[in-house]
């Protein structure tokens, strides 16, 4: 008789636990965040990197917009040597030095703002900006 009573109590307790556990999950709250994060991920630009082509005699694109922490890589093309050098007025200081075709230079921008730069041999016709948001 005692054993039978204990098992009925345990069975009742087990049923109570299983009933309680199914109630919160029935809300389906776990599917809601997954659906909301998916559109945000698709609208974000290529994470962490931007490319600028340095040709004779221009930076392409002349205006680049990135996010803080992104790295910009300049690729040097064309027979004439060029540089990507921050202007004196720029608070972000970088200088590729004068490079020939086939070379690359990368710089990671950690601070927000618009930073203007130029080419050392051609400062009047080769100007561009990096905007960090
Ligand atoms: Cu140049």
C-alpha cells in the first residue's frame, strides 16, 4: 500500500512538472528574435573592409564611407607612382609612402569623422576622403 501511494504521488508530480514546462515554451518567443535579426544582417555592408583603387591620376572612389574599425586597402595601379597620404588637417594620420603599380596599403580607421587625403607627387589633382561613421 505504501509503495503504491508513493508512485502515485511521483506520477502526479511528474505530470505537474511537464505541464508547467510546456506552458512558457508554447508562446513561441524563440522564433521572434530570429526573424527580426535576419533583415538587419542583409542590409549591412561588407563587414570590415573597403577598397580604393589608385590609378593615374585619381582615387576611385574619391569618397569612401566605412564604419569605425573597418580597414581600407588602397591598390596602386598605372605606370606612375602615387601615395595615399592623410592631409595635415586630418586627425587620422596615415601614409602609404609613394608606391608603384601592384603594391597595396591598408589602414584601419578606429575614429569617426571625415578624413581627407592626397597623393604626395600629385597633391592638386589627386584628392579623396574617407568618412567613418
Ligand atoms: Cu599620384
